[in-house]
């Protein structure tokens, strides 16, 4: 079953305009034709002569003209002589000279009609084409459709996406396959008394494929698919959102089996009473209507609600209870195998070279979501096209990763010699500390080429495996790597620069999390002084909530954070002091080559290992050196 093509709204407006204009022209032409058949317009003087000769049966006088009905028609069939009225004194004066005379008016009935109709048409056209167009762009429909839903109805296989086009989220696909099977064969589940969940909530960070999963579900199920956004229900007027919710569920019931997909559910389902003072009656009424609609239909009829959000912590508890959104499916960032599957799906659209090892690319992209990996393949294809290559190689994929992680390369940003030397020592400090400490990721590349908005250089580390837990020692080592740049600057130049601002912020945030969130400080004990407010949106700043500890505890927290950051700095300083000659040689090599790859880094690591080897032949490990050690 295919959907009939709809008439374009712009074309429909022009059709209405043409119809109205044609009707007005036809009325005017008809009136003019009827008058032309009966009436002969003559000068006023000729009308006077006809009166004097006794040819007139009767005269009809109006404000502007005289109509004289002839006793017998003229030779061409005219029965009425029409002449404009002339003032008596003017007529008497002109009659003396025996010349034809008449009076003309600046406007007749066509002009009068246009004088009334044309302004109205112009006003209607301005409203219809300009004001209405602006209102539609602002999301304000007309009065007749203010309560109508704007959900897109997509019929069978209209999405063009199936589960074969979705990778990296195998568990979520299995959960949704059960929904597809129920819609295709509900009797198989009903034989044991089972019922399909009324609602399925897809939860996950942005870019992980929640909307893509919904489109794939529509393509697999082959049923009516109604797709909308939570923001479409939140309007200015109270009651409009509730009316749109009702208007969304009615066609779903009529065309069951059907799937209703609501994207960005948090815009509609935020917890009631969470808006502060003043209230938001429109949002709460819309949510109440959604709750009532979800309770009002029988799941056996085959209507399933599918929703997606990346902020489940702010949803109303009544929306998440059993009987509404019974099943919550986590759509998380893919692991190593999942990233490889996603890369293979998107790489089908591009031509890869023989050296394009997607397994290496998957290992270099921990934390990338599905959308990031799709962008990675596209950026690599653009880079290969830019250099007129026949295929996308591993170098293009690696350059695309650097572009996404570090930003666009700024070749025109020229640093003076002292700044370049500072950046080289700074980045080499990061790399050497990462090579020396346990629990850190291997260094993949070092560069002093500016990238992005503010990065004057960068050090890329590549994890060897996906990690889900970290110990306190590993977090301390990572903080030491972050502060390795500042330690190198002080060791070489004796004075710090502003280049470590981002490193200090990240190290402080990690130390604060160790102390306040993970309860890893011995003095403060096993107490969480801070909770994670947006687990799926790590980039969103957390709002400052109520502080649930005393001023003394706050002072102890500040001391613990400062001590932990200082300990990490002393660890980095100790490593670089012992390997000072390696730091100098590495910085000079980085200044010469501008970028150091895996081969250069392997040689650098051998030199570092020899330098850190003690008298007993064992490598000295700087794990968790405390301040003052």
C-alpha cells in the first residue's frame, strides 16, 4: 500500500488565487456584454434632440446618467439611449453654440468594483502569502489546524531502512525484533497469555542511533508509522498540546496495527512540578493527556508507542511506570566490535583502498557514537577526494580522526620560535609521562601543528581495549599525564605558560570526581558529596544544586582536591626530571618533523625505558607519588 501524493501547499494557494481572479473577470465581462447588447451611449446633445423629436418613451434619471427608452429600436437593435447627466446651466450655455456635448466621469461601475474589491484582495493576498508563510515558518499553524498534529505518516517500507542498516547496538535490535514479531503474528504471543509492552523507551547518548532504530523498526514491521517530535506538542496556548496528543492517537487506532514514534520525549514528558514558580499549565496538561491516552488503549489492538530521549533522569515517574513505558532499551555507544560493524555499514558507500584496515580505525575511536563514525567515513572520503586519490586509505581515515578529535588543521597560524619550542616541550611532556606510567593508553601521535580553535599542538593516545572501570591509581596516572605539559614547561623554561589551562581544568574535574563522587579519599570517607546529574550528556554543565555538606567539609574537599592534583604534578615532574635528556631530544625531533608517528614514538619509548631503568635493571615506576615525596 502506497500513500497518494499530496498537493503542494504553495501550488494550492496559487490555484485558489487564479480561481478567484477568473471569477471576477468573468462577472465583469458578462455585465459589460449585457449592456452592450441593449444600450447605446450617445452625447447629451443627441439625447436632447431625440427628446425634441418625440422618439423617447420614458426616461430613467440616476445620480450620474440618463437612460432614455426608445419607442422603436434603432437600426442596429438598440432600445436604450444612455447619456451622462449635465448640469442645467451648463447644458443651456452649450446649446447656444450648436455643438455636441456630454459629461464624463473619472470612474464608472468597473472602477467602483475594483475600488472595493482590489483592496480586499490585496489584503487577503498579503495575509495568505506573507503573514501565513512567516507563521508557518515559526511553527504557528492556521486557526483551522491549530489543534492538529503534525506527525509524519509513513506507510509500509517507506523509510527505506531496515535492521541490516543498523550496527553496533545488537541488544537493542533484539529487543525491537520482538515488537516486529508481535505486530506480524500477535497470535503467537497470545497463546500463552503474553502481551507486548505498550511503550518502548529508547535511552542513550546523542548520536547512538535511536532515531535510526525507529526508522528501521518501521521498515521491518511494514505497518503504519507515525513519527513526531516532543516539541510539536508544547505550544503557547493552553490545551493545544493536549488536542494534538488526541489527534495523534486517533488515526493510530483506526489504522492499527501501527507504531507511534515520539522523538525527544523529554521536551514533552518532563516531571511535573519541575518548572519552578509560575507553573507551566500547557506542558502539564499535555503530559496528563499523553498519560491518559497510553492508559486508554488496549495493546492487543496493535498500537505500540516508541519514544527516544537522552535525558531519562528528568522524565515524569508516572510516564516510566509499568503499563506505560514498560520496556526501556539502552542504546549506548558501541564497543570495539560494534564500532567495527558500524564502520563496515558506512564504508559500503565509499571505495576503500587495500590498506584501509577498519579494525585499526575501530581501535583508534573509543567513545565514538554511530553518528561520529558515519562522519568519520565521510570526512575520510572528502580528504581522499581532495588529494585526487583513487580510493580511501588508512592515512585518510587517520587524518579524519585527528580532524574530528583535535579540529581543523590551521596552517596559517604561525607561531614564533619560542612559542613553537614551548609547545614542543609541552606535548613531549604529555607523551613521556604517558609512556612511563602504568594504566595509561599508548601514545599514537604527537604534533605541534595548530588545530581547531585554540589547540597549538596535540598528543593522541589510543586505548588498546574498551574500559568500563578505573582504579584510583589509574586515575592518578591520567592526571599526571594531563599535567605533564606544565611540568615540562617548568622544567625546561622555569616559568609556566597559558598553554596548560585546559589540562588544569580536566585534571581538577577528575580529582573532584575522585573525591566527591567516587568516595576514594581516605580522609573524607565513603561518602558521595555529588551525584551525576546528566549521565548521557557528559558535555552539559551540571546546574549548581543545594550543597549538602558543611563549610568545614567543603574546606576538606578543596584541600583533598588540591593535594591530589599536586601529587599528580609531582609524579609528572619526577618522571621528566629523570628523563630530561629524552625530553630534550624528543622536543628537538618534534620541532624538526612537526609530527611524530608510531615508528618515532617506539624509538622514543625505548630511550625512555633505558633512561628510567634503575641500577638493579628494573624499570622505575612512578605510580602514586604523594606531594612532597
